[in-house]
C-alpha cells in the first residue's frame, strides 16, 4: 500500500475552503484512478497555541505505481490544479508506504 497525505495551512477564508473542499474538490479527488480509500479531517489541534494546519487529507493506493498513475492522469492533474481555488494557506504533499508498528 502507498499513501498520499496533503496538509493544508490556515486559509484566508476558512468558510470558503471548507465549503469548496467538501462540495467540489473532494468529489473530484474521489475520481482518482486506483484510489482505494480516502479520509480528511478539519479537527487539527496543536499541543499549545493555534494549530498551524487547517485540514489534512489522506488517500490510499495499492502501490507506488498506482499512485504515480493516478497523479499523472487527467483527473490527477485536475485535482492538483484545483487547489488554487481554495488552498490560500498553502499545502504540503508527501507520500509514504505502510506505517510499521513498534515491535519492542
């Protein structure tokens, strides 16, 4: 399994971000070929002070090839381009393999 994670900074207009994200962006991202599961959260907290993040999204793919194919597809390019419509606080995108548990 391979995951893609997107961390979104605090936007200029949180209400616009939330509405646009849930009504337009997530339905578009749901069409990514090979996407096995997707989840997002606006419940981001920091131990002290305001949270530096506003939202996070995580998508799961079977493997790195499936992830690369999805991101290089027409839908993947549209998803990437669509972030300019709401992500005014910037974003950080990364991908990773399965998280392994502590065996000790």
